[in-house]
C-alpha cells in the first residue's frame, strides 16, 4: 500500500532539512526521505568555519545532527530509504524506494551533487585530512601553507586564485598541455606570482602520516620522456567538477547539459508543477551549505503556496 503525504522532501542535507523546518512550521507535515548518505557532503567535512553564528566553527556531522534535530522538533517525519524510481507525470507523484512506495501532492528535490574525484585510494585515506573539493569551504585552514589544485578549467582557476590569496604557494596540476579556462581566467593564474602550473601532469597518489604531506606526480605519462617526481603540499583540492544526483529525474524534469535541475528564474520551481529543487542539485555555481539552506527555505515557501492555491494545505 502506498504511503501518501502532502509534501515529501528528497535529501537530507542543508537544503532538505531547512525545507523541512519551514514546511513543518507551515503545518505541511513534511516527510524527509534521507537517501543512503544522510546529511549530505557536510558529513564528510571536519571543521565548518564559515557557518553564520558559529563563531568558533563546528564539525560537519555535528552541524547536520543539529539540522536534523531542528527539523524533528517541529514534527518532520524521517524515513530512511533510498528512492530508485519516480513518476512525476501525474499528481499525486509516485516514488518507489528500497523500503516502500510513497505518493505526495508536492515534492522538493534536494538530492545534492557529488564532487568528482580522481579515484585514487589515497583520496579516501586523506578525506578530511588534507583532501577537499571546496576551496571556499576549506581554504582558510591553509593560510601561508602550500596547496595543490587539480584541474584546468574555469572552476580550477577560480579555486587557485582564491587559494593564492591565502596560501603561500599554489600548484595547479593540469593533465593537458593547456588550460581549458576562459582567456581572462588563464591570464590571471598565469600572472599570479605564487601559482605554479604543472602542465601534462597527473597525480599518482598522496602521502603523509596524519594528513597530506605531499603528492606523487607523473609528467608526460606513458610517453618516452615520462618523469615521476614528488611535490610537498599541505592540502590537495579537487576542481574537476561536480555530478548532480539527478539520474532519477532524467526524462522527468528539465535538466541542463551538466545534469543540474533547471529552475524558473529566481524560483525553485522546476519544469513540473508542484516539484521544486533546492540546494546543489540545482546549483552549479555556488555549492555552499548556507546557499543550499536558503534555497530550501524558498522551496518550502513555494510548495506551501502551491498547495494552498490547490486547496490541499
């Protein structure tokens, strides 16, 4: 038998939990279906130093526990399930998971995005101990230290420039013999004194005792002039893109070429009436917890107005 709810929120990161707080206070009796990675990317983050009002910083898992407690305080129901099929062609919408089937009158998608990694075992070893996919989040911890940024596109250049204002030295590890970034971005990093670009270079692995202390690199991999060498670094930043968690919604919602959910203007409304998208799943630009939380609030407010207009609140 299907479990019917006024509002279901898919995802349990800052966007999902904030949407739940707002929706619960509006008496929508929201349900969060957590997914397998409850808490989202912040669960793998140690120190969160840029969360407003946490002047001393806060551990990522602790922050997410507080988010959950806040949502539950107002009566949000938590369902620990992973949705594998959705039907958004008709309302009520239908969602099928490993543990059951659910229907709802309105849906907020807050499934987030996952950073792309190189697939090195040492990336997992040093997760939260020098490996990061967000310079804006973690760059503060590397003031006057040496870091490396992997990638050669606009994002990598932006991350390198940001880090160059904090770190003593920034290496850019670029697989190709050129930067793929826009000309203005290329010029900025090339002219920045404390950025060194390592072209034709791949990362073989990271090393260190209690954290990242260096990287094993190879230049001209597989060619006659192949050269292996090490660099000493304190931080290793991935800037090779993010994958939005939107496989569920292909053919159901309008997605951009990168796979992010397309929303209408400044709204969180998607291409399907009654479905809203919040957080990183619809944000290829900022990817910040505080921005995701704000969009979760917007989505809940818009869902409430939608249900009210339909006479279903």
